[in-house]
């Protein structure tokens, strides 16, 4: 690990100033990607700004028919929240199955979506539940937030503050997990929302995407029958030692059916 200057600000404004004043500053949330990268000397930031001391980035509340989840709220807190379980049980279920207990204790919502790992769970919730990502500068529609492999719409030095999840009429999430990492080889969020039916797929491709054919079928008929004969295309999907593109395409259809069954 290379030398760097460590900061632990107590406010969003202080964090933003520290980041702006650093030659090459990096934000630290849960640290599950940044710390291994530093240990392997694959990155050499001048400054590391730890967000753990900023109280306004934590917590879960309800307002205007939506749940507002702070960026530094951990997966475990999302899973255990009675508010989340009551209003969006699919989101609580998703959080309960991320990694292992250590990961859920330290990993954060904001860190996960800012990192934009193609196999992360939360992108399916952000897109599938029509969420809005709030930063220290603006609001970004969940549909527009993820732009590619490890890429987001965030500008340089922009901080995720919270994510607003509108409460859906129905929602369900199912994934086929890698047995070692618990990352989804394929994960699917199916939701009936105020903006229509959403079917968001994570893990299968370079970035989260919507399965439009399934959305159209479920809009016409919200039932298992609508997905019975649907097949997903393997074009553009990931192919690696864990699963071929063709197998991932098969899993997209299977997980969509399981997510629908979970949604009811």
C-alpha cells in the first residue's frame, strides 16, 4: 500500500472541500473495492476521504410515498429496517443476501452504486424501482445513473448523498448467486410501479439493463403465464468462467419468473 493522507470529515460540505483540494482524492465508504485495490498497489491516491463520520449520510426515512436511504446506510441496516420490510420487502430481501454478514455489516448502498460493479445487486433495485439518486449537486434518475462497466453519470468529485425509492405496488427480486462471492451471476428485479412495469437485470451484462420484452408482456398480463414462453437474448451478455452468455440468458428468464412469484 502506498502512502496517502487520511481524512475523516463530519459533514458533506467538509468532505467535498477535502476532495476538491486533493491532488488525487478517493472516497471511502464500505471499502470493499477500494481497500483491496490499495493493498495490491493498483491505486495511489494522494488522499482518502472516509465518509463514515458523516451522520447526514446515514439512515432510512419515508416521505412523499418513497423511502429515502442514506448513502452510508449499510446493507445490514436496509435488511433489518422495519420500514423497508413493511414498504418495500423486495429491497430488504435483496440486502439480506448481499455477500456475507461481514460484507453486510460494512458495505453501503452509496458505495455499491457509485462503484457500479456489473455484478452488484443494488443497480437492479435502483433501475427496477424507478429510484432517484441524490448527490451533493443534483438529482439523477436511476434509469440514467449507470452508464457502463464500472461507470456512472457521476461527475468527478460528486458525492452520492441518498437514494429515493418510490414504494411500488408490487416488487420481487431473485438472483442466481456465485457460491463463493454471493454476487449475482444473474439477478432480476420485477416491479409494478407508478411509472409502469419494470424488469431490471443485473449481473448478466456489462451494466444493469431493462428487459423490455418482459416488461411489455407483464404490462399486458401480470402473471406467470406472461413469461412462460419468453426467452432472453444472449447478445451482449457476459461470458466468463462462471457462466456463458447463453447460460446467463437462460437464467434471466428463470430469475424473472422467480422474482415475479416473489412479488405476487
